[in-house]
C-alpha cells in the first residue's frame, strides 16, 4: 500500500513536499491552521486592491528553485516583475493573481484541510504517527512532515526525539507590515524602495505595479530590529507610525482609503540550522522549511527538496519536473 504522509503547513515548503510526494505515489494530507494556503507567500484583498503583505517576489539561484519557477510559469501561476527601483540582480517573479497563487498549482487536487490546527503528535504502537488536531480528532499516518516555523515545530516534536532540540537554535526576525491604498497615483514614490533594518520603513513596495494587481496599493515592511522593539504593541499605533514615516518620505501624501497592519512573528531567518532537515531516529517525523537553510523563499524549496530526495532514496535533489 502507498505510504500515507501528513504535512503540517501549506506554505511553500509544505506545498513542494506535498506535490513531489504525491507525484511519487504517496497519499498526502496537508493540515493548515489558517484559512488559506501560501504561508508567507500571502495575499490580502480589499475593495481598494490587493496586498502581498508577506514575501514580495521569488528568485532562483539553484536547480530546485529554477525548476519550480519554470513549472509555475508553465501553469500561469507566476509572472516577471521589474519594478522601478529594482535593486538586486536576477529575474524577479510574483504569484498570480497574488503571491499566494504561486502555491496553488502545487496543492491542486490534494487533500488540504484548512482551518485545521495540529495540537500534538504521538508515536503509535505500530510505528506510525498520530496527528491530533484542534477538534480532538486523531489521524494515523506512516510519516509526518512539519514545515511550521521552528518554535511551533519544536512544540510538536521536541518531546518525541531529542534531535529536534536543535530547532531551538534557529533565530527569526519579526516584521510589522502595513497595507495602504490611495485613491490617486503617488508619482513621488518608486515601485520599490528599501531603508534600514532599524527603521520603520525597511521596504516600501507599490503592490499595484505587479502583474495582475489593481489599485494604487502599497506594502510597507518595518525593519526586523524595529519590529522586534515594537513587537507587542497593538496594530493601531504601529500603523500610525508607519504611515507617518511614509508621509515624511512622500510629501503631500493624501489620506489613505484603506490601511491595515499585520504582525509576522517569524518573518525572516537570521540564524538558520545549517542542515536541510531534521529527521527523528524512527524516521517517521521530519522537520523542514526555510529555518533550516536561510531567509529566502528558495531556502524553503531547497530544504523540502532535500527531504523528499531522502524519503524517496534519491540521495541528491529531486527538482520538480514540469507536468
């Protein structure tokens, strides 16, 4: 019988694992605590337009990410973005119609259970793994892959195997994000601008300049150091401070027609594990994700790719083939 695999988290790492294992003949079930897929490839919609309030774009340096982007382009799920103010080399790609669209082809047709938080993992007497969800239900699997940020992953796995204690060494930086829309163009702002990590404006992106987006919409990312100092403040005062900083940069800034803030507690990996994944001694539980290898979305793909290769006994990289 086909191996039955649970994947916790429907972000990029979870989606890559799910698609590759399903195409290798495994039965896959993805548990996601939120109401949507994509993780930090996240898009929020409003009457004023769309906001990619997490990751802004995707790039490829290695084979696994290059193959994935080619596959997503074939599926019409990503498009190039060359903003005014582009400041880093390589081709930039964005999801369609929002960043969250980049994972949808990977999860299409699979068993994805949204709004289903996982509360605990238990080792079963028959060498399987039991997944306990928030409603108290127990689900048996041959293997479980956890792709959540390391504090959440360690909470699920730490009591089961001391190997997972290494997750405690992964360091993340938080990020306060603001989503702001205006009723007229703002020519004084470029499509993309970066500031300091200790400032309220570490990145300002005109979301409306991306393919498939509408409205004069902007996403503001506060710096990691600034966000860490202000992490426990309520969203209202933080939003006011970010808007004031934007107004100081763009003279004559009109009142926004939409403004909201979102706090990412685990936005950027500052100190990764340094290994692509951790697997339990019994082989039934593994943790992967960008916390293993680094702060870019590509690190999540490389981590997932290495874990799948190990599961399938292929040694090196799997690299996702085009359908």
